[in-house]
């Protein structure tokens, strides 16, 4: 399956395929130190974080593509919702003996991160949400498949139709700019390649069709993990108030508002995002020390 991965894909030399039921996962691992798991948003892939990684030294950074998206092959069409993804990612962590001290999630990935913090036998001590989609399903997928996604996901030709309609470079550039994140030519091309793959579109449509966020939102007051919810003022996909309201309902959450940039702020300005993440992880050094003590040399 590695032959499906373009030769010039970001960090391809750090890629491997892992069979862990029910999926065959594409995962990239960078650096050494305590584990930090990074979860991308809908319609993206782990590549979304590649510009942020150099600013996060001292950790083993683990970037899986979510089931059915990027280059992870979904093993079951009904395992693409929030709870199923969190369960399967937890199983992957157990299988690989990953012990994330923190999970960083962008957009819908932040919701998956919070769900994992609820259910993992060895939960993370900290969660970072970047423009967290803790409200209506927006983000790149929300702009790409507005309102039709649930109905289209049930159609046998939906993914092929969406791929044909949405995968031109000008169309992808407009979609990204419409979220407040007009990426450079390289950034646009990465997303063009993704949405040109029918399998990726199928996975994204399946995720949206199965997405049930309300139970997680109802439990926010019981989620006690240390949480940082970062927002960008120019995000046109997920309003800042979504994270502000979520943080206000959580006992150990903080909302940090960045004054610029858009939904893909971690790709636009990783140098502006990273210091806040690094400081937040530093402020949770107890988790880092505990993992260092447990991990064999």
C-alpha cells in the first residue's frame, strides 16, 4: 500500500503502514521523547501538521491518517464516526505501545482527542484543540460538502461525483481561502491531491454521515483533562465562540484566541501556534516525567 503514497509526499520517509483491526493505518512518526499524538481534521491527512513539527522538539510526534482518509484504508464503512474512530485509535495506541502524554487535534480531530481522553486506559494528561470543531460539522469538509454530505454519503456514486466537482486546483484554492486560510501553492497542491482520490472522499463522506457530536458536548462538564482550545480570529469555518463556550463548560480548559489567520492556522503560521503548545505541554510536565519514568531505555 505504500506505493499509493506519492514519492514527494511530506515526510514520506517517516511513513509506515500498520495493520491494526479493522483498518490499515498510514502513520508517520517524527522525533524522540514522550509521545504526542496529532489528529487532523475532516478531509485532511496527517500532512496537515508537517509544518508545525519542527517547532515541537523533544517529543515523539505520531501522525496517523484517520480511517478512510489520507492513506489509511478503512476496514469497515461503519467505523468512521466519532466514537468508533476514538475506539480504533485507542486500540492502535495499545497495539503499538504508544503512551501519548498529550493529543493535539485540529478541527474535528479535537473532538476525537477529547473522546479518546475519556476512554483510553492510559489517557493523555493534556489535549490541545486548534480551531476545534465542537459545534456544527464545519472545517474543510463542511465547505467541500455543504449540507448534502449525509444524503450523498448513501449514494453509490457520491464520492466519484464530489471528486470530479471539487478537485481542480482553482476550486481547492477557493475552498481554502473561504476558510480564511489561503495557503501557498504547495499547501493547495497537497489538498488537491487528497480530494482527487475517490477513496479519501468516501472516507470523509462516511465520517460526516456518521458524526454524532451531541453526546460528547453534553459530557463536557465531566471531561477533566487539561485542555487548551486555540482559535484564530480569521477562521471562517468554525466561529471562535465555539471554543470559547466549550472551554467555559469544561472544568480544566482554557481558551486562547489568536488575533490573525484562519481555520488552517497551524499550516499558515506554525511559528505562531507552536509556542503556546510548547508552553502548555511544559506546564504539564508531571505527565512527561511519568512517561519518561515508565518507558524502558
